[in-house]
């Protein structure tokens, strides 16, 4: 046998054996019988059947007109938000001005069809914290611009 043919045999024989073995492997399909095998497993975690709890409102002095407000009421106070982001059923509105950046988080409640503002964060453009009530007042005075 020539070297070329010998090299071909060395490569072809293992490939053919692997192909033949793979034909013997089970795909997990039909059992061939008339009955069916149930492979259903119980869920890892049972679904939640209790109603969701209402979010906690973080009321702070100076935020009485913000916390508990709807998106429409907030737009009425601060103008159009710079960002309006939905994450699931939660919503984040971001209002900006020269004085500060105000992030308002809205969540659905059992008492309102629309999500309500439940939490407020305020910061300067460099990321440092700002008094929330002062930021609210500054944005109201500037009309949210």
C-alpha cells in the first residue's frame, strides 16, 4: 500500500467507527411501545399566588407633591422628563436642570391604575448628593429645564 492510501485508511477508519457508534446512540425519542413515558417534572419553584404588596412610600419633608404623584402630575410640575425608562411594571423618570438631576421611581399599587411615585433621588451633575427638596424646588422654578 502506498503511503497516501495508508494515511487515508488511518483517517477514514476512525471516522467510520465514530459514525457507526453515533447511529447506535438513543435520541430519547419514541420508546417504540404503545404507552407513553411522562417526563414532566414539578416546577423548581412554585408560582406566587398571593397578590403583590404595595410599595413603601418614602415621604420626606418637601416631597409631599412628588411622592404619590402620577407621571402626568410630575410632568405638570417639572416639564417633560429627560429619561422615561420602563423596567417591567416599574418606571423611572429623570428630570434635569442646571442645579441638579432628579430621579423619580414609580411603581404600581393596588389603589391606582397608574404607577405612583414612591422614591426620589437627587444629585448634582458630578454625582454628589443634593438635598431632594431643594432639587425639587429648583426644578419647579426653572420649569424642569
